[in-house]
């Protein structure tokens, strides 16, 4: 099979073209990340320390080093349920992670109810605040439960400078209040959780966890986090990849044993060298490149075309 067996750029319709199988991590029926992740040396001890101390685990490392995969494996092994995810941006706030209140939606619904009542179509005039409340990922993780929930706070270093400090009290006390319920004197309401359509009954506007959630926070090291925040975390830095470690990652993800010499070994060694030199390249870029070069593309890629494909797929992530 040649490399131009799929898209050729000539606009000619070819309905008989069969696309290649996707890589394992892009298959709908893909294997769980928990089955292919290989914890680096020291990570198991740090995870167990965080579990025993009921402290958040802060993992620092470059992109694609498996930081966010750690929690998948822990949640699977300890039967903690689906992982809750909170992806941080510069606009993220503590309030939105706890719950969201759709005030405008409620006002609009109330006006519609009033119009129906005046028209005689509906005289109930029901105003249910719970319909406009939705727990966030952290708010759901802090619900009472028999076992801890697993929560990923991804890229905490991208947050506004105030967010880590805002998190301290909630993570220490394991509780929060829904002010809208307190203000309106709502004693008992059912509110939708973050990761499903299931609802949880909140009494007197207060949520208190019975088990502190297992929290993994990831950081690319782009911003220095405040000392009081770091003091409350168990910390781990992902190690720099070695050629042996990268070959093991490839074996686990692609069921492929790479040789220690030859073109594929050169590709691995180049990746390891670029990471060591401070370039921002991720292991999933390498996995995609290896998948293509070892798959259907290899028969149609030689010399310059092969080099061009590698350069396209292995671009430094910090560049445009």
C-alpha cells in the first residue's frame, strides 16, 4: 500500500477507499489508559503517600508525560468510579468548580410562567431554584460518599494567581455552601451532579464530604505556585524520558518492540535528546509518528517524504 492510497488532492471521488485502522488510543473501543500506563520510579510511593495523608497530589512535568493518566490508573485499581475532570484556564474560578447557578435562565423561566398564568394556561407559578443549579467537578467530588471520588485538576499553573489560594480552605475543610439556597431558605433540594444526570439531595445549602476526594493536580511548570498551597500537596516531578523508557511506552501502547539500532531507534534517540535540550515535544507525538511509520505508510514513505512527515508530526509544541 502506498502513502497516497487515501487522499490525493485531485478532487476525484473514490468511494472504495478503505481508511486504515486508527491507532489504539483513537479507537472507540480503545484500551483503558490504566492498562498501558507505566508509573515511573517513585510515583507509586508518592501516590500512596497522598492517599494515606488525604492530600492532593501535584504532578509536574512536560506535555505528554502521563501526568493526567496517573489518576485513571489509581481510580481503576481502587474502584473510585469515573474520574471527575476540571480543566483550568486563566478564567477558571473556585465558584464555578463548586456549582453553577443559571440566574438568567431562572429569570426567563419565571417570566414564561407568569405569562402562562396570565393566559390561564398554567396557574402553578412554580419557581424551582434546583432546576437552575448544577454542581461542578470539585463540588461533585466533595459530596458524601462511601469511597473517595477521583478528581483531576488539569494544568493548575494556568490559573489566575488567586485560584490556588482560593482552593486552600475548601481542600482543607472538605465543605462548601450554596449561598443561593441559604438566601432563599431552601431546606432540602436535589441538584444535578457534574458527571451525570443523577441528582444529590443537599440539606440546608451545605455540602460536607465524608471522604476527602483523591485529587491529582497537573502542572507544566509555567507558573510558580504559592508556598502555602504547595505545603498542602504531595509533589512529584515526572522524570526525563530515557530511550529504554520510551521503547517501553511504545511497546505498551502499540504492542511493538522497537530495536535498539536502526531508523526507529534514531527516532527515539532524537526525541529523548530534544526533550533533554528543553524542547517541548510530547510522547504522544512520537507514538503517532511510530504508528504511521510502522503501519501502512511505511511502504510509500522513503527518504525525503519520510523526513518531511517526521518533521510535521514532531514539531516543537511551543512554536507556532
